[in-house]
């Protein structure tokens, strides 16, 4: 029985024997109660909603992919009581009759069966507590916590906001699946690359903004700004009014789409969604377009060579 299944879906049980529905198969989920007390009817046998014999599937055994054959049984876990918990840890036992003989097989290890609603509630509570702690620490001394997301001149930074959003969303998904599985879920390589690219973009953007701000201070053009949500789609040349930026708007557009897709697909598929590489590439192109104006030399920046002088006219 695979670990980390949700009771809102059909519970899948695989057995290397050909079993028929007429053989009255039953699934019992034994629980351990080292802390909590046993509830009434929590180990009541479940009857299958579908029994399919003569099936094949692939399992990972000792790191090797092994093709197995037998029966796949689906059970309705909607009535499994969980109380306030996000999941329960159970040992599956499958029983069926063969004439006058009754057979039983026991799962090789305990598995977790979770509830997506309770998991989301616990995840939001834990992540919210962590964010609240960070906000309290950053506000000490009378500072505005939003300064965590602002640039050197006070405007709201798109790159730093993107890093914060990806950190919160990916951390929440990992936390949620960590609650309902015995092992922490594997983070796909594409997601690691996507988050790494966001961190690099944020770092490069910050240092470039700091470099230009120092030059503006020397030139007497430094300006401290009050942050606003519109900052996410505006450029801020030192000493000049802000101006809309198509590159920043595109980067914000792709960021919002990918965040919504990542959360919805991770919930619907029952695992952390491996973002397709073409989408990672599109996000990378948007980040490159965002960084290009920051890496280009600013006109009139102190220390930058000016245009070549015209040769003096001869007599």
C-alpha cells in the first residue's frame, strides 16, 4: 500500500495474487496509539469499491524498478476517522476467502493516510506562525517589515518579492506533504533550478541597485522612495521619476501563473509538481529581461567614461 495516500481519493492496494470480488476481500488498517487513545470503529474493515485482477505495475525495491503482477484493489477511505490530525499511521492487512480457507497478507511497513483539508489547515497554521515570527523580529526597533522586500532606495523590489513568494509557497507544499508521509518528499530538480535562479536574480539586482545608488549619492541625485504595490512593474532610475517596465510586468505575469499552477498541480497530483523545463526556461528569459536594464551602464553615472571629445579644429 503506497505511503502518503489521501482519504479523499480512492486508497490503492496492490497484492501479488489474483483476487476476485466474490472472494470477499477486506482491508483493515491497524493503528498505533503510543500517545492517543483508540477511537470507536477506527479499525473497522473496509470493503473494496473495485477489484481488478490480472494487473501489472512497477515498484521500486532496493533502488531497482521491478514489474509486479497480481490484483489492484480500490477502497473508499472517506469514512476513516482522523480527529484533528492531518494523517494517521496504519499497518494495512488484506484478508480474502478462497473456499473454506481465509488468506491474510500484512503490509511490510506502516504507511500514512492523510486528509488534504486538515493538512492544509495545519500547514497554514505552522507557516503563518513562522511568518509572524519573522515579521515580529523584523519590526523590532520600529522598522517596517516590508523593508525585507524593498530595494536600496525604498521601492518594492520585484526580485525580492518573487524570492519571498517562492520560499513561502514551496516551503508550504513541502511542509504539507511532510505531514502526510513517512519520508520528506523529493524536491524535483526543475524546482530547485527555478528557486536558485530567483535567488541569483534577486542578489544580482540588489547589488546593481546598490552600486547605482552609491553613484547617485556621489552625484547628489539620491532619492528615498515610499514603497507601493505599483513598484512591482516600475523602473526607478536614480534621481528620476519612476517609469513602467514591460520586462518587470512580464516577469510578474509569469511568476503569478507559475505559483498558481504549482500549488494547484501539487495538490491535485498528490505530489510536488515537477515544473516542466520549458516553463523554467520561460521564467529564466523573463528574469534575464528584468536584469538587462540593471546591468546596462547608466547614462551620466559617475565613473563612466563620457563620449569621446571632438578633435580641435585646426587653423
